[in-house]
C-alpha cells in the first residue's frame, strides 16, 4: 500500500506561483508513474501533468509552458511547480501514483489551490 501526502496549496493572486509537493510512503517509488490531477467545482477530474520512471513528462495543453512536474526518487517526492497562475487553475489538486506491477492506482487526499483575480 502506498500513501501519498500532498502539501503546498494555498491562495495566490493571478500571475503568482506555487509549488506542490507529494511525498510517497513505501518502496518502489522510482518505478511508479506519478501524476497530478485537478478537480474544479462542478467539473470532472482532469490530468494536469505526468512523469514516468525515466523522467519523461507530458502536460495538459492548458498548463504547458507554465507548470513543471519533477520527481526526486531519493526523497520519494514528486513536485508541481506552477507559474503564471490563472483563476481558472483554481481546483483541488491530487497526487496520483500508478504501479504497473499490480496494476494499482493510489491517490492523495488533495490540496486546495485558489487563484484570485
């Protein structure tokens, strides 16, 4: 079982920056496909960014050029650097870990990001 704990959310003005962190428990982190999703009120959860074990990344079109996902396998942690934030980025952000060997899917509890205009 993998536990994911997000941190770093908060309230920021439009144009500002935040960095989210997601710490994972257990072994095997370096092999997991890690991702950040978000869910705004009344909307479906959507993929924001993903990073696989070899470091390759992909992003939602809406955040390309503004957000950057990274991972530190020595700390079992994945990050989401969010720059040039917009009010439409307001959502609960969730960390996700996907273990191909199960396969198994794990989720964090979410962290609120609010961007004021």
